[in-house]
């Protein structure tokens, strides 16, 4: 978009890309226009989305109990390593989570501050429109289902008249319709139905993710996305529907049940989907953070259960410290600062455990938060940059830049590396068969193909015109198998094959 000036039609790798709405592309293109094209600029945009999630968690926590609860909810979001990792690399899902979090935050603020209801509801509808323009109908469907279930459970269906539905629908339409109208004017219904029916309904009804992701897939995801805090959400999820205590404000109990419904609705909905990705339920994070913050700051919390889970979390931190130290201290997977990070994690777990056992609950919570701030600092500033050496695209691009002629053909086969397009600043078509690759390699034009070892073995057996110009390990840090790490099994390589052998 930034290069062509066409802000209506997203494209990638030389082809139309209408599998998502346009807002996230506009955000990145705008950042590129203002600050230049770079990975760092895009990461600033993702980080801003994470800050919005933290703000929403604060607003929800403050409405639920107090400002202190709101601050703790925001801190829970900020100190979770997986949220930190997502906030560096997953633009669309972070921002749709931000907008859905704002929808929830604005709604609970409207409940807690009736005198400001109109303002918060208008902001809520703006967030719905922006969410739909980022991810599609799901940003509207989930809040509507959760909100309707809550109104029904609370016997407040009469409140529908106070939700400003007609002006709200006008706001959502004003945000969403112009881009869809522009797409329709150029292409008719083709890409609109392709997205709504193909991308959404097909993903719900057809498995597009690895096998083995059954109905219980999201249980572990729910308990780890906000680790170390997330396991504590089991308590409010189990007690959210208990009768209101005599000294408990009615809005507190009502919002507590709303957060329960929000979490359960999203988790159950995507558990029924045939396609399951862990990021699909990231929008529950602010509600989970607020409930955990409420549990930790509430005087009437179930002490034994809370203590048991908190102490178990602390013990898991110590165990993870040993695991990190042993897996990443040496060998081919040796990572810079792995040992200091493991020490920080171990000390954090021991300190949190000891302080809680001594009855100093606020100090234990503070120790856990401070320890994960330190751990995340090492994770982002030392560990992740060192892991970059396992990413094959930059070195392969350097080889291509140094050796390939400007007009050389570059493609990929059996190896999906979309960032090649970004770093080369040109389309890199994905070949569909070995025959296509052989036609390129045996043809008169200079050709380069990114592939893997098994495919290269097949190519090499059928042509003498090609050779391996470069290879680099392909290691995905957050999905690596522990067994491979423990055994020191080398990661697979990404190969760069060419028919210009011996040319440098």
C-alpha cells in the first residue's frame, strides 16, 4: 500500500490479499509513511496495541473493584511473557484483542458510571467498528453473544433500550461500510463473500490447523497465555456465580459474572471451531487479568485455594528455571543470557513462595511481578536477538543480494517463508510442485528456489543443473519441541537452490 498508493486493495506477494479486513494494513502503512519501512517501526505499532490492552485491563479492574485492582490487572498483562512475545510479532491479533478489550472496558464503565453511560457506549461502538475492520464479524459476534447471555442471566433484557443500539449501529456502519463499499465498487461481491464465507465460515467448519487440537485444546492455552498469573483464574471461574456477600456491592458481583461469561463464551465458541489457533482466545486476557487482580486484592478471597495455586505457580517457576538452564546453556541451542534468565526466574519463584508462606501476600505478588519484569527484559533484549541467528531469511537474502542478478527469478517450494517478500522487496511465488521447480532450474533464466532437504533430494535426483548455494537452520523458538531441545536434535535447514552454480 505504501509503495503503490492503493489503500483499497491489500496485496501480498503480487496477489490480492482479502483474507482480512483492511485496518491493520492501514495502520502499518501509515507508520511506514511516517517513519520509514522497517521491522522496528511495525513493532512500535504492535506495542501500542499491547498498551491499549493494558489500559482496557486497568479500566475493567477499576470498575470491578478499585484503582488498585485496575493497576494490578494492567501489571498482569504487562508481565506475562507470552503477551510480551505476541506484542512483538502478531499485529492483527494484538489489535483485535485491543479493540475487543476496549469494547468490554467501555461496557463495564457504562455499568459503573450511569451518569457517563452515553459517552462510554459511544466509545464502545467505535471500538466495535474498529474491531470489525481489523478482524471481521468475530469482533462483533463475540461481544454480542456474551452481552446477550449476560443480560439474560442478570434478567436485564429491558436494558436493551438503554444501549443506544440504533446510533451504535450507525457508528459501526460508518466505520466499516466505506471500505467494503469501495471493494464492492471495484470487484463486486467476489472478495467480500470470499472473506466472510471462505475465511470465517470455512475456518469454523474445516480444520486448517495441525491434527490433535481437540475440544480441550484451549484449556492449557487459557492457563498459560497470562502465565504466571493465569492459573489463579480457576478460582474466580469456579466461584463467579456464588451468591453476593452481604458487604459486596451489587455492581461488583454483576461485573464479575459478566467477565465469567466473556471468558466462557470466547473459549467455548472457538473450542467448537474446527480450526484452532491459540491466538483466537487472546481477547479473554483482559477479563482474566481483571478477575485474577480482583482475587489477589480481595479480602474475602478463598485463602486456601489461592495459596495453593500461588505456591504451585512459584514452584513451577523454579522448575522452569532448571529447564531453561539445562536446555539452553550449551550445545547447538545455546542462548546468550539463558543462565541469567534462569537465575532470575528461579529466584523469583523462591522469593514469591517464601513471602507467601510467611503470610506476606502483597510482597509475594510484588516479587512475582518484579521478577517477571526482569525476566522479560532479558528475554526481549538478550535472548530473542540471539535467537535471530536461527532465522534463515536475513542470511538467505544477503546471499541473494550478493549473488543473484537483478532480474533473476526467486521462488519457494515446500518452504513457507513469507518474510522473504518483505526483505527482498519483491514477490516470491510459492511453487506448487517439483515439476514447476524443475522447469525453472532447467530453463535458460537464472533461478533461485528456497526449499527444504527432502525436496532438494528429489530435485537433485532429477536435474544436474542445480546446486545448493546456501543453507541456514530454521528454528521457531515458541513452537520448538522440548524433546528435540533436550536431545540436541538440529533444526531443519532452509536451503537456497540455484541453477547458477559456481557463480559468485
